[in-house]
C-alpha cells in the first residue's frame, strides 16, 4: 500500500500541482507584510523579485552550501512563470478574487497548505539526495542540505527584512537565525529521517520516505489548525536546555 502511494506521488509533476499552491501561499504571505501593498504598487519589480527569491529559496540556499551555480533555480521556465502569474493574481486580480478566496474559504486555504506541506517533504528529500550525490555517505552534509532546504524560505525572509532595513523590528519567528521556528525543527527531523533512509539504515525507499515525511508535515499542520497547538518540539527543546543549563550551573558552583 505504502509503495503504491509512493510510486503514484513520485509520478505527480511539481508543475503545476505542487508549485502553483506554494506560489499562491508565498504571494499571500508577501501581501500580508506591513506596507507590502503600497510597496508593490510603487515598486512592482522589486516585489516580484522578492517573491521569486522566496519561491527559489531552497535551490539558492542548498547550492550556496554545495558550491553549485545559483542560476540553476531559473532552469525551469515554468517555475518562474507560475510565480509571476500567482503574484499578479494575489496582488492585482480584479476584485481581489484570489486573495479573498484564500482568506475566506477555509477549505481552499486548508488544501493549499496541505499541498505545500507535502511539497516541503519532497523537496527536503531531493536536497538530501543532492547532498548524497556530491558527498556520498557523509551524514552531516546530507542532513545539513535537508535542513537548509527545509528552512530556506524562512532564511530568505530574514535576509529580505535585513535588506529592507526592518531587521530591528523583530518579533517571534521573524529572524530564523535567532528564533528557530517549528518549520526549521521539522525540517531537521525530516533531514535526519531521510539521511537514515539514504544510508540504508531504515527499511524504506526514498519514495516511501517522502510519503511518510509528507504525512508527518500534514500532522504538524493539523496539530496547529485543529488543536491550536504550536511548536510541539518545544517541550523536548525545553527539557534539553534544562539539562544543558543544569550542567553549566554545576560547573559554576564548583
């Protein structure tokens, strides 16, 4: 059963079924930033470039890590074209139809977010496999590629705020380097899981791993939406830091 689902999902092309929902979500996020509408009306090209950086953040960040050409993110013409169309629909669609549909129709928003979480799981696996391709059996690099790919959007958002001079106005989750969010923690968990699969430490194929990783991301989404719980990693993180700080206090006492 798992193998059949994995083979089916592997045959689903990224364009447009996975890429378009992600571009819509990123465009909505960009529009909801303070002053974004006025900024887009005054500097539309700059706004569009910002969205393209968000959409291609995973390729850019992983290729920086591996020392590969950054322009590879533009290799798929349809990816950028999809981003441009979604950006126009979210910001300039007559009657604000798409933006209102996303905000008011919760089932539509829920489907978009589920697709994005599954896409997230697939891209983290692809990044881990790319790291394995250039550094075979090097677990640290494989995990790091998956982690950077998974949190690349957040990293690019932090960089964008820095460029726009708004890095000082930081609230929770706005600077990924200072305040690690649930997305990064989940990406790290996925990267470790995928690394174990790639190194043949777990009895799953890469395709099956993507399905299990996608299920994990969807469960985290449901945990946030249905139960209203945010960051389920926090209890484990708190206990970990208590142990670390306890050891530090003992050293000072001695």
